[in-house]
């Protein structure tokens, strides 16, 4: 820590000298601020070797939706046939699920006891026939507790694309097909797929235990918030020809499938590799 304070004092003193020179030649204050920030950033990043982290992990976290074992009636926007079809939903209830993914860390600055940087990770999760890719990115800070133990804290944003099958065209008296907006007749049993996305934030804390200079085991947990997939888009696929698909209007159903929420606490474990530049 003394080294960090010493570097900051030297940086401020040097920037003050540069500021005096800038005043002599008439450089505006905004340019002086830019000079200070550039020098400070370069100095911080040059203290030690840059350390990149790459890890493979498994998690357990929220994947919440109500059970949907009922039928939804289509309207003339989705079905142009004389007798409107029903969509028979098949969505089991879910609260939490297992996920698998990768993580990447990149330092802005690195010192003996503390480092600052950014992170990006992506974890795949599935419940029933619905899949989600939990992608997150943001800033992190890490503290060295001992030669082989680090603790870190992260904060960032999450973006989660969601896709999958929610049901099929169900049987109804007098109805033998769903006529899509493109005029194609889809028979009973044709599958209905959906896609949506959720956007929110996350906080996360982790402990990294190094089994060697390059390999570590990680344990972590955090909380996601503001993540709900509910603005569904629909697609129908012919049960006899999987290559035939048609997008259905968002307002083509008289009611919506249940929303899926990803907000809540989660935990992760994994193994990773430290790469020094």
C-alpha cells in the first residue's frame, strides 16, 4: 500500500509540473485533465505484469416461471382460418436451475495487494424446453489475502436472451389447421416457439484459491436484479416439415405464456487459469 501511495504522490507532483508548463504554452484546462488521467492510467497499469483470468464454472441460480398446462386461443392476427386454433402450453414450473459457463477477467491496474479491472462471463441455463444465456459484464476489484488466496467483488449489467418451445397447436372441434399470416396452413401438433430477453444488474463476490501459481479454484455468490423475460415473440414450425417456419404476431394470442424471472441470489464454483502478459 505504501508503494501505491508513493506512486500517487509522484504522479500528482509530475502532473503539477506538466500543468505549469501547459499554462506557459496556453493549453486549456480540459487538456490538462486529460494529460493527468492518461499519466495516472499508464502509471497504474505499469506497476506489475498484467494478469488475465479465464475460468470454467458451474452455477445454481434463479429460473422462475409458473406452471402452464392450459390452452390459449389465437385471434385473427395469428390465425386467418375460419375456426381459430388454440395453443396448448406445456411449461413445467421452475424456481432455480443449474448453469454452466465461462468467465474472463482483464486488469486495468494490478498491484501486489489490490487490482482493478473488468470482467465478462456467460452461463447457459435450461428449464424444460426453455433455454437462457446469462451474459454479464462490468467492473471488479480484487484483494490479495495471502500468497494463494484472493477475494474479489464485482458489479455490472446482465443481458439474458431466452428461447425455446412452449407448446403446440392443440385440437379443437371444427379446427384442422392454423393458417399463418403468410397463408401457410400448419396442422394440429405444429410446435410453438418463443424468444425474448431480460436486462438488469448484478453484484457478485468470490474467493479464489490458487493450487499453484497458475491454476485456481473459485467459489462465489451474488445477486441479480431487474431480470424478467415477458415480451414474447412467437414462431410456429410445421410438425411434418421442420424447415417450414413462420413468425406469428406478438398480439396474435388472447393471453400470454408465463413470464420467466432471473432475479435473485445465485452461487458458482469453478476452476480457472491465470495468464500473465
